[in-house]
C-alpha cells in the first residue's frame, strides 16, 4: 500500500477488546485502544481507523447515545479531539475511515486514544458487525504522528474473526440436467439469516423426490461443525423433470431443490458459474484461495473466475491467480479461467471482464493507479479501444460490466472479443446494457454474475450496504465441463443469466424451410455454415421465411409471474401462466429502477402503504435482502418500509381481508398515489418518475400460483433489413429474473 513506511515500530500500537470470534450481523461493543509510540502525536496530527470498502459494519454515529452504532472517542491525557466518519477517506480497499485529529494539545509516548465502537454505557445496543464472514476482520490503524498527513500503518493490526450465525434457511442443489443413468450428487447446506453457510445446525431431515431416484436415502443428518452435506451415487432412469424436498422431523418442507431435467441424450449440458468476483487482495474479502474454495465447496459451482480490478493487481498477485486457476481446474468437476477486470474510467470505455483460455497471458491494465511497480507500464491499455487492440490475438473472451464504472459499449466494442453483456450483478440489474447492444446491432449474449466483494462467489448475498441485489449466475450450455467446452459456450452465446436462482431453460427457433446456421458471426468473416431447421439461444442464422416458431421451455425454481417475449427492443408479448379468472385477494406492489447509469444510481423508496376500508390479512416482502431495512406492519391497514433499488426491484405481496373493498394509499418521496382496490387487476398499473425505469407497479395475482413449468410456441415475424433478436425475460414470484441469450436471425 502507498503509505509511508517510516519507522512503524515507533508509531505505537493498538489493541481491540474483546477479541475472538463474533457472529456476523450481531450487535457488539469493541474498545479499540491506541497507545502512542516514541513520537507521540503532535498538535494537528491524527490517526485513522479504517475498514475495507466491502465491509457493511454499522456506520459509527456520535449523536444518539442510546441508538445503534453509537461511538465515542477520548484521549487519556484530555487532549481535544476532532472526530469524523467518512466512507471514502483513505486509499482503497481500506476506504471506510474513522478520522481522529488532535486539535488542542498533543500526545506523548504511552498516552492513549480510546475508541468505543457501539458504546453501551448509555443504552446503545452496540455496533452491528458486518454481515458476512471473515477470518481476519481488521481494525486497521494508520498514524500521522508528525502532522504531515502522511500516514504510517502500525506493524501489527487488531483483528477479530467474524463467523456465521445459526441456520435460518436451507439450500439443496442438484445438477440442472442429467442423462438417463448418469451418476450425480445432492448437496445441501444451511445458511444464517445473512446468507452465510452455517455450521451451527444439527438434526435429522427427510428427503422426498418428485420421482424415483436410485440411491436417495430417506433421511440425512446435519451435524454441528459441518457446513455441507453431500449425498453421492444417485441416478435416475426415467425421462422427465424432478425436484427434491428437504423436510424437518415435523414434516415441514424447509427447502426444495432446484429442478433437474433427465434426458435420454443431449450434446450440450448446463453448467453453472459465477464468472466475476473479487478477494481481499483487491477490494473483496478473504483470500483468492478462499474465494475458489467457497465457490467449489459451499456454492457448488461448476465454473468460477476471479476478476480483480486491474489497477490493484500486482504482477506477483497476477502470477498467484494464474497458479490458483491451474491448481483448481479439474475437468469434469470444477473449471477456473485466469481472469481480470479491466477497470477503465467511464469516459474511456468503462468496465470490461477478460477470461483467458490459458495461464501466462499478459494483463493489460487500465492504469497502474494502485500498482507501484511501473516496469510493465508499456503494456497498459488505458482505453477500451486500446484493450481490444491488445487482446486481438489472444484466445480469450470479454464481457461488458457495470459496477462503480459502467461499460459504454457505444463508445467501444469489438465483435471478435466482446461476446456478452452482464445485465445483472450485486450492483443491480441493468437491462439497458443489452438494449444498448441491440440498438447498435451487436450480436451478444447475456450473462449474470455477482462481482461479489464479500467472499461468497456463487451465493452472493448483498448484505447491508449499497449492493442492492443478490449476485447473479450464468448457466453455460457446453459440450463438456472443460475450459474448451465452457469457452466455446461463451463465444457462441450458448448461455442464460439469472439473478441467483438455478432453473431449466430452453429457447429455440424452428424454420419451415432450412435456414443457414453460421459457426460464428458472419460479420467476422472466415466462418462456415450449414443448413438447419432448428437453432438454440445464441445462434446466428440467415433465412428466407417470413415467420418462424419461437419455442420456450421453462421449469422455474419458484412460481412464474410473467414471461416477456422480445424481438430486439420490442416486447412482443407478456405471457402470464394464469388467467384473469384465477385472480384473488393478493396484490403486488413493486418499486424499481435507478437514478442514472453511474455510481450514484441508488433510488430510495422509503415510505408506507395504507388501506382504507380494508385490512392486510398477511404481507410478504420481495427481494428484501438487507434485514436492516424496515418492513413493519404498524396497524391492520398500514405497512411501513425503508428500501432502495439499484436497477432491480423490491416490494411486497399483500393478501387483503376483502379482495375488492376500499382504497390503497402509497406514499414515497418519489411517488404518491391513491388507488381503488377494485381497479387493481390483471394488467399492471405503472406510476413512473424519471430516472431509468424508476417507477412503482401494482397488479393483482392469484392467491396461490402453482405454475413453475411453462412450454410455449409462438409464431414470430422475421423483419427484413435488420437482425431479429429473439429472447425472453422470466420473472419469478420470489423476485428472481432469468434472461435467455438472444437468437439472431436475419433475412
């Protein structure tokens, strides 16, 4: 780190009390004691206590002694201190800063500054610890002893361990598709209320499959100290779809597995990956080794890629990542690509992600902003155009990403390399990126990943910071679970993205007369072709028909609310699996959208809903991942909440005492409406307020929606003189989105 290294042993020491292991998301009180070293701290000198950008520990506050996160600071010798907290007052990744300046007086050697995080002496419940696990959570102390504002890190930093809490919910994962008789495993885990895999559960649970599975035991036992239960040697000899229920000893179903499809034969199989996340060596949490171990052993991924910000990746760390990618790659079990995030400034093209086929490739950084060794600065690619030029002869693939910076694919794009756009990550949902691509005539697929910073690739709960969404997953349809198989799927756009769920999806087009299928984008030249009557997501074809049949086959992980059927920028149809006659007393209220494309995209939806001449019979939040956010029924007809969106959506379902009576009042800063309950029906009411799709939507649902499986065929027009990009977006009732990659057809 580019801080001063001047005599750290003379800058003092710091200790935290209590030390040890503490439950993620719990309220605690910590006393951090800094003892001045030989130099003391001069008048106007200061210290910083810093935490990682990724940490979502409660924000220290200094005004309300009885409130959460109350923090006090004092000097043992009575020196007057000025105290501030700023989320970005230090060099990343240690951005979050408690700044303590000596404004009257000074400190001699052995004088102390005592900081009480979550000071409980006047009634505060304490400070809320970060919501995710970390082996070494540091209270990192920096010292400006000589009042130059040039800080020295202490030689030894105080630290604690953040561990999972008790089980709050369960997950059961099976492959999405298997061939008849193929052997597979069932993997199960418990998670605490913040989404951390928990080793604090015990008990006997029963297993029940929706169809016969050879080798499936009747029960499994969770033992304290174990994170994962694995049942191996399973097989199915009957074509069809199935799920497995995990039930407690009171026969309550605690979870249902993702659906699995059993087929006689298939040349492509689905493999799940999180192609984008970071570790503590850049701006994430826990080590890169921990990152891959979590992905493989606790998130049960098939594919994973570490994607650190390039301007933080030293040559040594890049070599280490290459070593790890080679070590963790095991054909047929777990695939890792060497990868990095090109993190150029927005005005130079914005974020891109690079996946290399092999180790040993040059990293072409957007800058050396946090890399002191400038010996390879001539290999930098400061703009996205420079990046594509540098990679033109590499065996790699690129996808466009939106994080702090957003990818400007109108400014720079390369058909040879940039084969996909990432429409969802923990940062939010950004459908405008695929719209940008289609508007420009690009032929790209759709991926979803996490860009997780909390050490949980493939199971990336957003926690309690401005990450507004659960991290996404990409399902690659590949010929084999090998690097070659996955890379081929990425380059051919044979994949679909979800906001974190696993489900079965097949989209394809069928032609009356044979169409010309291209081995690659014909705009690139040097491609082969063959005549076909059918093609799948990601394919590019030329035909003479005026219409084609677009077929959709879905087995979702939760009831399906709707399917948007699209041709490019046009939504051709919104399909709902239920009819108007199925509607009941349940209404759905959703808030969604973002302020704009950049970092400050968060939209605040704090507000309330109030019923007049009716009552809420029951309420259920949607996409409420941050448990710090309020969701409270304060009266029979009143609900209050705090919420934000970053491009995706949140909201609630309300079951009413009377399906038609009274009025509903919605009150937020952006939108205030009063609606007759009887007017809420099958078609949604939309109340917009600028931004990017910033709006509230209200509509009615069946009291119970059983529809998880949908098969559709639609005749679709083939427009002349342009690409026809046929794809769908599925919305599940539980708040998850799924996008198929488009099928590109031109006349």
